[in-house]
C-alpha cells in the first residue's frame, strides 16, 4: 500500500493528465514540468489569497506597477 505522500503525488499526476490528456514525459520531465508547474500554480493561488487577507487586515497595501501587475508592500504605519 502506498503512503499518503505517494498517493498525493499520484493525484497530482492524474489532475495534470486530465488537463493535458495528450501529455507524455519521462520521470524527470514529469517531476520538473508537470508537478512543479502545478505546484507553482497552486502556490500562486494560495499566495494571492494570503495577500488579500493581509490587505483586509490593513497590514499591507497594493499598487499597480507600469506593467499592470500589482506590487505589495508593508503599510507605512506598520513599519518598525
């Protein structure tokens, strides 16, 4: 029986293949491209939510840069 971590990785591979059913790769490619990209996408979503929470708390602020991206920074009253 596979341990929980192995099961989690298997689920990640399944999700990737459901999004990209024609994909095929080596173990190294699956690790580098499929799993790492999926984790990055999941991490980006989590970080966006965390930043929204910090903005709602008034701890950080946000401004748009010249490229229409947001940059986040510590609010002035929060600086030590």
